[in-house]
């Protein structure tokens, strides 16, 4: 319909700006009952801002006068939703009662002559009887009357709810992806660490097997060189390799390169079960290196074998006191026989004597003493509980 506004309202290009549903609502309302009065008396400034707002495709509204009555364009209608009916000319505090507390500080800034803006402002807005979370970008500007005084507020707004929600979903997806990537990186790191540990274990196993093989080879060679008969060599080699095997089992069960002396002693005495009850073992918890453990096992086996053949364990009344202790960072091992036949120094020094006197001490970077006392054979070892390179047998 054609506008019925008086001449000053008309556009220089005709009535194009004064057509449409919004103009119809403005014309149909009884303004005489409001603080603005009849439209014929409205100031030119109001008419001008309304023409600008209503012709724009950007959602805009104007709040004018002492009651801040609302005017808006058609682009603003989706924002109004179910409150669009009777929104033209409604006081802002009535029309936007659900969000007034939130936006009032911005309105006050504009009414004070200062522009105000906010991006992605969250507002819980009533729509169709339900409170809905929304977000908005507002630009509030003061609007002046014909006398140059602030008479209202221009609101240029954008509903950013969809964009903010999309951004929130994207961030959630990004966070989930980041977390998944983090978990994947952790798993990859664990797999790499497991692979590294497998290589370490394989290398350690290879190292230990090579050392064991070298010791076995030396034991066989040295035993054959010092044995008086092939049968003696066979029995001695078998016993020594068995002792070494039992000690190797203890080392393989250890989670580190160190092993407890008590475990080594127990393994070395396993072949002498019939005499174990007569071997009194005592010693504090003490760790030694893997190579020291093998050397000590061979030494204990040799001592027990000699005691069973010639010493205190060869008689029912004999016994052995086996002990070890840590002294000032050093290591001391004692083997004392009693109750057996008088000890006598062997006429021929074989591999067993050389093992006890030189080889075992060399593992501990120390020294050993063999005492053939009349009351019983005694063996003492003093050194350091550090894993030294295996000496040559």
C-alpha cells in the first residue's frame, strides 16, 4: 500500500521505502497513546533513521524515546520469532524482559553517547515458551534527535548461535582428535619402548650366553688338563657345568644385572642336598654383579664338592659355616669347616685350587686366602661387589 505519511517522509525516488509489512504495522498502530504521539509530530531524525533501518537487509532495530519503543526491519523478524506480534512500538524492557538484565549495560552506554559492541554474547532467550541458549554480536550506537540530543539507540545485530555452536563442535572434534592423536602417540611411544627393551634384553641375553659359553669352554679345558682320568674329568665337568647352569637360572630370573648372594649360594648348594642341613648359612642382603654371581657360584660349588670328598662334609659329624657381609663398601665371604678330618694341603694344585685362589677373587677385584688348619679348612674372600669384566679361567 502507499504510505500515508506526510510529505517529509517521502523518498526522492518515490514511495519504494514506504511500502511493505513493517510500514503497514507502523501506520496501523495508534501512536497517540504512546510517548511518541501521532506520527505527524515525529521528529525528522526519527523519520530518517527509520527509513535507513527499514530499507536495510541487515537485521536492525531502533529503540526511541523515553520508553525506548522498538522499530525494526523485516530482516529482524527471525530474531523476534514468536514475539514479533505487537513488537512495533513495544517498550524494550517489556519486549525483551528475558534478556534485559544482560543488555541493559550496553544500552546505557549508547544512551550516554558512547557506542558499545560485543561479539558472541551468550543470551538465554525465550522462544515459543522455551528458554534457548543463543549467542549474538551487537553494535549499539546512539541516535540523536533534531536538537542533537541522544534520543534512542540503533542496534545492528547478527545471530551467531549457529556459528558459535559449529565452532564449539569443531573445537570438541579437534580436542577429541588431539586426544586420540595423543593416545596414539603414547601407544606408539610404548611400542617403541617395548621394542627398545626387547633389543636390550636380547643383547643382554646374548652377552650372558656368550659369557656362560666362555666359562663352560674354560671349565672343560681346565678340568681335562688337570684330571687324572677320563672318568674323573667327566664327573667333574658335569658337576661344575650343572652348578654354573643353576647359577645362570638365578641370573636369568633377575630383573637387573645384579643378583643376591643368598640366591647364588642356594643355587650352588643344590647338588649337595644331602649335606645342606649341615651347612649353616648366614649373611645380610647383598647384591653382586652378574659375572660375580657366576664366579661365586663356581667357588661355592668347588668348596662344597671338596668338603664332601675330603673335608667336614665327608663325615656325619662335620659341618660348615658359610657367611658373607658388607664391610665399608667392600665384600667379604667366609667358608669355615669343622668336625671333619684334619685339613691337609693338597700335594697337587689342580684347577679347583686355582679357581678358588685366583679366579673367584679376580671377579671381585680382591684376594682370597686358603687356610688348611688342623681344625678344618677355611676359605676367605675379600673384594668389592662391583661387576668387573670376567677374568680368564
